[in-house]
C-alpha cells in the first residue's frame, strides 16, 4: 500500500526540466517524499476506505494528497522550529537554506491541491480545507508560546493545541476522507475519537523525543527541549518543580538553541525522569488512547469489511502507543 | 472595484476567535491585505471579465483569490529575500519573526484555494494551478541565482525568469481568468502578450527600485542591490564593466545584506547611471510593452464592451510603464 501511494505521488510531481535551476526545484520537492516516511496517515485513509467498501482507486488520490500535505508542512515546520534532522537526514532548509526550502514547500503545497481537486471525491476538498485550517491554527498556538516565552500553561491548553496541530490531520482526516472515498457521510463520532487518539499519539511522540532511540526515531533526541517545545511532560513537571529548578529551566529555555548547553539539557532531562512526569504523560496517553479506541470501535462496528476494521484497530493501537 | 474585492476578502477570512493565540493568527493573515496594495492584477481580472460580458459576481471570487495569492506569496517572498518593508511598513517576518509569518502565509494560501474552489468557474482552478506552478518555478530560479552567486547570466536567462516569476500572475492569469469568468475559452494570444507586458512591468519595477522615490514605491530604494537580485540593468552593466568594477561589484554582492556598506552601494548605483544600463533597460521595457500592447489589442478587439476594453488598454499602458 505504501508503494501504491508513493508511486502515485511520483507520477504527480514533475520530474525533469531542461532548465537546471527548475530541475533543482523538482528535486527539492521530491526530497522528503523520497526519504520515505512511515505514511501512517495515508495508509490509515486507504484502510478506512476499504473497510467501508470504497474502491482503492478513489481513496488513492486522497491518500497521496494527505501524504503530500504531511511533506510540505514538514518542510515548513522544520524551518519554523529550525529542526536539524528529518527522517534520518538533515532538514531541507539545512541542506539548501531557508529561501529555497520555503519555496519548495509552497510548490509542493500547490501540487497537493491539484491532486485533491482532481480526485473528484465529493466533500474531500472541504475536508482538506478544514484539516489544514486547524493544523495551521495549532501550529500558530504552538509557535507563539515559543516566541512569547509562555510557560504558564495548563494541560487543557496543551491538549487544545495538540488537537488542532496533530489530531485532525493524523486521525480525524484519514477517517473522514476514507469514508468520503467510500461514498459515505463521515460518522459524527470520528471527531471525538480522533482527537483522543491524536492526543495520545502526540503525547507519546513527546515522550519518545525525550527517551527514544535516535536511529528509530529519525529526529534528534531531546530536540523538543532544544527547540523549547511545550509538552505535557514539561508542563506537569513545571507545576511541581522547586523555584530553583524552575528558574534554572526558564533561563536555559530563554537561550537560543545553539547556546543551550548539553549539560544543562541533561540536568533537565534528569529532573523530568526523577519527577515522574514522564510516567504521568504516559498514563495520560494511555487513558486518551483507551477512550479514543472505545469510540472508534463504535464507528468501525458499522464497516462492511470487519477483517480490515480489525487491522485498523490494530494500527490505531500501535499509533496511539507509538509502536509504529 | 478595489473596495468590492477588499470586502470579499474581508468576508472570507476568519475574523475572531476566543483563543487569543488563534486571534493573533487571524490578525497576521489580514495584515498585508489590510495594508491595501494597488490591487492591479485583481482589478485587471474584473475589467477583462466585464469587457467580455462576464458578470461581476462570477469574476469577484477569482479576483479575490488572485489578490490573496499576491498577499501570501509576498509574505513568503519577504522572508526569502529578507525584505525590510512592504507597502510602507515593516515586512511581516520583521514584525513577528519568520516562524509565525511563514505559517500565516500558509494559512492565507489555504483560504485562497477555498475561494477558488467555491467560485465554481470552470477552468479557474486549473488556471490558478498553472499560474502558481510557474510563479514558484520563477521564484526558485531567481533565488537559486542569489544562493549560488550566479552572475554569468544572459538577458534571455533574465527574461525567462521574469516570465515565470512575474508575467504569468501579473498579466496572463488576470486575462485568462477574466475570460473564464465570462464563460469563454481564453484567447491563445494572451500568453505571448502577457509575457511581454509582464516583462515590461518587471523591468520597470527593477529600474524604479534603483531610481524611484521610497514614499511612492513602498519598498526601500536599492533594496534589490542589498538583496543581490539579478536585474536587466545589472546584467547589462556587468557585460561591459571593467575587470576592476566587476571585481568590486562581486565582492560587495558576496557580503550578507547587513554587511554591505552604503558607500559601496552608492558607487555601484553611480556606475549603473553612468553606463547607460538604466536607459538600456528602459528601452527594452518600452519595446516589450509596445509588442505586448499590439498583441493584446488583437485580443481586446473581440471584446463585446469596447469602452471597458479601452480602459484595460490604458491600465496596461500604465502598468507596463509602472506609472501605477
């Protein structure tokens, strides 16, 4: 299924141009797609369509569009966060500079709308609009906390940001688009289920960023700390940290990325481990995942192909626990 | 007509949100549109539709979409060029930083496709796709010359870049979209005419950047030199500069913007004036404009409303000479 989606994207994107500079743009647009992500969201979309009796050829352009969305948004996110690595290689702007990477992201963005428009699946265009509106809002919330140095945030603030930034495009959209590809009206329960599963996914991702293995994870470990990302782990720890710890933390966070000292980051990581905040986040992810899975089982109980429905549940379980 | 288009955009963009961070995103998305550009391209589109008997309400969403394109692309261009000013105020990323400005440009981009999709004008979506593909290609060519320090470029290289980067969205697209709004197949002569008029517009803009008045122009004078932009004036001058002048120029151009000295920029400006290269560029713009106007008169001779056709010719004459 990954091959099918990758081949579709390969066919859609322009390949060669006689002018070498434009050939270079085409190469940049293909870079992230060719690096080969896990394609979880687009595969989920294909499976949901199949479970509800939708033909693969109707779901495929939407899956490719969602994957192209993921790719252009990652190019831009990596600039916004000044991330170092993506899928085990340097981020695009670290290879080619911000101007060319930014423009290549825009170019890929336009090809995404081309694919969605040409799919002709009723309601799909509106679903992409809604999904990307929410994602951009969540990204703005997340970035503005970093820009403004906001740390006085509740778990509810974090969850609202994560719902917008991650959950819509990771779970809600693949489910809704899959049902649209099957010619059905998306189930109203999808939204609540998807927000919970998406939150579980992101909380697990945050934890993995702190304690994961770099080779498996594909991004630098503790990169979120270097980038000053607000995570559930940090917010929980801050609420119970000593004034001295908090002052130390805020001082480190106020420094630009390249002035943050490895020893200081290690100190903070140690406190996060000792405080039980990582465990708290994992418990919260478990609870969100359990409730999300309960709700999505209702949705999937109405699918015509129950064998595929079971595979979807299995994928969602893995996704919500970040085992994939 | 400007008010109509501005009101349409005002209605389309989200205005208020209970979450202050998202409210802030909405404010950023509205910033460039509210600064009020000249809206030349969107007004041209409305006039072409009227000249060919198209109803204003069919042309209006396309005009708004083209204006929204101009606005998101300017946000991103200003980041890519690290421009200081836009429409007499600081560029968006200079007010809010690159991350928030980049994301606000993406958010506006998505609303543009929403407007184009909802217009329902057959062929308009494909016209936007084609236009933005070409613009992104032209932008990549232009940026990659700066990144790679390429100065060994011909006038033909410059014209090809300008056709892609400027002429499609400035002249070709407004004409073609205007005819589509009138329910007509766009005239095949539009492309050749629009490329010539667009080139004339950009060459004049380059000249204005060197010799214009900052208050009228809305951008910093000689900003192109600070940004290292390739222009017809510079390429013509380089082809006849002495080895000493060329070495001096390349040394200044190799410096980052904030290390370029005002006195050095003044020296280069003086050489450009003395060499006749500014005059050469103006002659070339005149020739491109004359040929473009000749071709577009053919197209407009088939319009049902010849009074509006005359107004369009007048606007295009002003546009090609940058009197507007």
